[in-house]
């Protein structure tokens, strides 16, 4: 059944090709044999006496013979052979597409006989008779000479591309381009086998040549896939078509079957390549016309145009020259130009990177160092926050336990006072009263410290609230009482009723840090001045000392993490870094003014808004 279907397709293929067609009636020629079978071949023969007389009348003229593919043409005058294109038994051919070339000086007789011999029905077709022309016909230049040149040129290009593109492009693209040149060279060499001394039977030459043609075309498609011009689906479809085509050609037993296999890929080649060409042109119009795109358009354009021209000439639709040799060579050269442009672009990018490598390394190094600093700072913040959280929890626990113990003492003082009042001895009662007063004073101081510690850690308090500035600062000074030596004078000048609404724990940490730094800077002797005032909607706090001060060289670095002017082991360098971070976090600003040897003044600025007095807590 498959065999019957195949023969039906073959018969239809031969029928539409115009097999056994003859030219229309002509006054100068008469047909003597109209494609008669002879020894397995098909023979067409026609004679003319008028053309012989015209030649003798104009010896400078030439006889122009039509191009009839894969046939032998023989010319006789009065039965004497004067020219042939291949031998009449078709054991060898001169070329696929050539024709005899005869000067009228060679025509010396009365009757001109023209015979065409074909090995297959597909090519057994004559559409016109030989004619007399005044100029030397260039048919064989296009149909033979260009094919000879194309075969040699493509072989040279295959070797050239093999050398210059080695390790410069992707292996897929490299092999595709070289193989396309080599395989298409095989095709053009078989079409002019006589000139390349390829002494093989016509069917064998046809199989080798046409398999080379379509395998070369497939490699060209593969190259287009490598550069992204066609997709995987299109290449997959074309792969199947080429496999079927080559199988038909290789397994064929006659020229007609082989030509059927040769004809199969033509329509697919034109459709797929025309669509790819359209996409590249559309993309270039929409974006930008690059030199790479122009070369790619030229490559595919030559391939499509000359393939379409070849179909029309072979089918006898137009009387024109075969341009496939020009088209395929141009297509592969322009494709190579496109690849070369891509290589130049790659080299240009590489040279740019080489020229700017040092800059890139320095920039990346700076970015990395900055990232490391930020990472360290973040890590320090986390560690500090964890320490502060732990300290707050520990302090709260200690304050709670001490407060419980003091409750026992505080609860015993009043009964003790009652007992002292009942002592009869005046002297002993006076001494006991003094001791009791000392106990009351110690109890009061201890309770003040515990209360200040609670306020500092913020335990059991809202995170953000409105509080009195002076009360908070007094609590902090109470906690630092042990560090405020007798040589340090504290001046507190804060406007009455000055309040702030923010995170009280963070505010405590900021003021604690600044006062501690001021104490360290004064070294046990000096004046610590803390002022606070309100100006419109701005609250301004200053923490000023009369210590050693900060030099101009380092004053811009005091907020950097891990920067410190203290001796090794006496400072971590993250106190002021955290102060600035925390002030910015709660919406404030910090500034410093210092003169070496005269002390430093830190100014804190906060934006405020009117608050109802009932909403204010005491800290």
C-alpha cells in the first residue's frame, strides 16, 4: 500500500513537471522524434534547414541552445556531429545545466539536426527551439562557469572559516558554518563533474550532489538556530524533512525518484527561511538597524531569492539563468560577516573590561568594605541591644529583690521609733534617734537609686510616652553618682515643665552615654553642664564638659563604628555610633562643637508638639 502511494505521488510529480513536453510548432523546425524511448533513455529530435541557411548567410552569428537540465544535447549537420554536451548514452555528463555553444562558421551543410537525450521522465521536457543570436551567448557562464567557481570558492571558505573561527565562536556555530560550505561545495562540483574530473554515473552524481545540497542547507539552518534566528520547532520540522528527502535520494533506483527526493525540501526551505527573514527585518525596524542584522538579512535574502529563482528555472516557468551559485556563496559569506561582527563586539567588551579592570576591582573592593562595615555595625548594634536588654532585665530583677528586702527594714522603722520613744534614759534615747535618722536617710537614698534604675531600664513602662526631661536626667545622675567625683561640678539648667514624647529607654541610653563620655573626658576634675530649652516647636538639649576636647582631625570620625580616642581597653568606639543611630531612629539630630583643651558640647535637637499637661508622666 505504501509502495502504491509512493508511485502515485511520483506519477503526480512527473505529470506536473511537464514531462515529455515539446515546444510549440515553428516554421523553422520540424520534430522527427518526440521523446521516444531508446535503450532505457528518452530521445527528442528536431531538424531545421532554415537555421542552417541563416548561419551560412551570417557566419559571425551563434546558435543559442536552450538549457535542459541533466540531459545530453547533440548537434549534427547533414548527419555529421559538430558539437555535443555530454555523451549520447549518458554514461557521463558535462554539467547539469549547460548547453552546446556553436558558431555559425561550423555549420557547413543543408540540414541541422538537434537531439536531446534524457535519462528520466522529469527532465524530458523541451520548451523552445535553438535560435540564431548575434552575440556570444553567456548561458554557460552562468550555468557552468559560476558553478565551477562556486565549488572551489566554497571549499576555500570551508578551510578559511575552519581556521579563523576556531575557538572564537560556539562549537555549534563553528561546525555548522564549515560543514555548510563543504557540503554545498560538493553539490556545485557534481553539477560540473566534467571539469572536476568526477567520472561517475549520472544517478550517482545526482545522489551525491543533491544530498550535499540539502545537508549543506540543513547546516545553514543549524547555524541560524545557533545565533537565535530560528527556533527549535522550525529546526525540528526541517530536520524531519531533510531526513526524508535524503532517504528518498539515497534509496532511489532512477533519476525520477531521486529528483522527487530533491524537490521535497524546496517549499519548506522557502517558507521557514522567509518567515525567519521577516522576523529579523521586523525586529530591525522596531528597534535599531545594526550591522549584524543587516548582514543576516543579506545572507537569508540571497538564499531565499536564488532558491526561488532556481525552482522557477527548473520548472520552466521563467527563461533565466541559474543563480544558485551566486546566492549560496553570498549567503555564507554574509553569514560569516555577521559572525565576525559578533566576535568584534565580544572582543570590544573584553578590551573594555581589561582597560577598566582596576577600576572595577577598586569599586567592588570599596563596595565590599562598605558592606563589611555595615555588617559589623549591624552586628554591634545587635550585640549592644542584646546586652542592654539583658542588663535591663537583670537590673529590674535586682531592683525588685532589693526592694523586697528593704520593705522589711522600712516596715520595722516605725515600730522601732515607737519603742525608742518609751526609753526612759534621755541619753540613750537621743543616741537611738540619731541612729534611726541615719537609717531613714540610707533607706531614702537606696529607694531613690532603685526608682532611678527602674526608670532607666523602662521596666513596666510604655515604650513611647511623654515625660519630664529634668526628672529623667536626675535619675541618670543618681545612677552615675559613684562616678561623679568631688572634683566634678554638675550644673543642671532645664526649663521648668520641659517634656518630650519618645522612647524613654532610648532617651535614657543616649543621655547616659553622653554624660559618661563627658566624665571620662574630664578625668575627675571639671564642670558638667546640662541645659534644656524649648524654641517654638523645637527642643534643644546640650551636654557640655570642660574636658580635653576633640581635635579637628578626628571630630568627623567620632560617629564611625569602632573609632575611639581612648586608650586601649578603655573604650569600644561604638558609644557615639549608637547614640547617633538611636537619635536618628527617634527623629532627633545631634551636633558637636569642640575645641582641643577646652571641652566638647553635644547638642541634641528634637521636634516637639503641644501636649496636654495631664498626659505628662514624671519619668
